[in-house]
C-alpha cells in the first residue's frame, strides 16, 4: 500500500491552521519544498520529512499513525444509492452518511395510487424536485397542482405539504432538500 505523503502533510498542516509559508518558516525549508511535497512532485527523504515535521512539531511515528478521514465519494453508480424507504414510495438517497452535509438528493418512485398520507408533512429547510415520469399532485400550504414530466416544485419545507400520484402510471422524480431532513 502506497502512502500519500503529500496529501497527508497537507491535511496535517491544514488541521493545524498553518499556511505553507508558515510551515516552511518553522521547519527552516523553502516554501517551494512544502509545495512540491504536498503536490507529490517530490518524494522527500526521511531526513527531509523529519525536518518538515519538526516544524509542526510532530514525530514520524505520529505522522504515519495519524488516521485521516477518507475523502468523500463524489460519484455513485445506480446500484450504490441507499434505499431509505420502501413500499409504495421508494426513496433512494445519493450518498450514505450525510453527517456534515448540507444537501440531500433523492430518486423517488411512487407506485400508482401512492401518497404521503392525509396528514401533511412539515420539517425545517427547503425542498425541490423535477418530475421525470408520471403525474404527481403536490399540495403546499393548501394549494395543489398536478405536475408532469419536466415540471418542478420548490418550497420552504415548514409549510404543510403532501404528494399524491395521479393516474395509473408510476411517478418518478429527482428531489433535493436542504438541510438533509428526510
């Protein structure tokens, strides 16, 4: 397993709220040296890396033992969407762990006759969606509209709202809400 020394150094430096220039000053090396190491354009010798880490200060053992968070996944295959609701309404979420995230994106599928219930939903934030297939009646604060493919909605989620399929065809849409509140 190859270790990303440059990425690790950059993460440690940023955690400590140091600029490249400040770390180079503390370590007694040039700013270009820090920049080249972080960009993985040079592979520092153990002695050079030790000198840079002395500027933090941090030992080689601490540097290599430090657990850094894995980078967030940016792309998802259809089979990687997380099912967060099954039944007459299916919600497939983009991304698993939304902690620290500001946005939730869902692929929603409503079976014919499905609805979110007689009691309107209410929660904090905003939400919006675009209908891909079928017809969906969206009611927001007592106002209803039937939306078809290409139509969209966007409203403040604390307003009472509900969704209901119109017709015998399933309805599919892409929706988003911020903050993640579903």
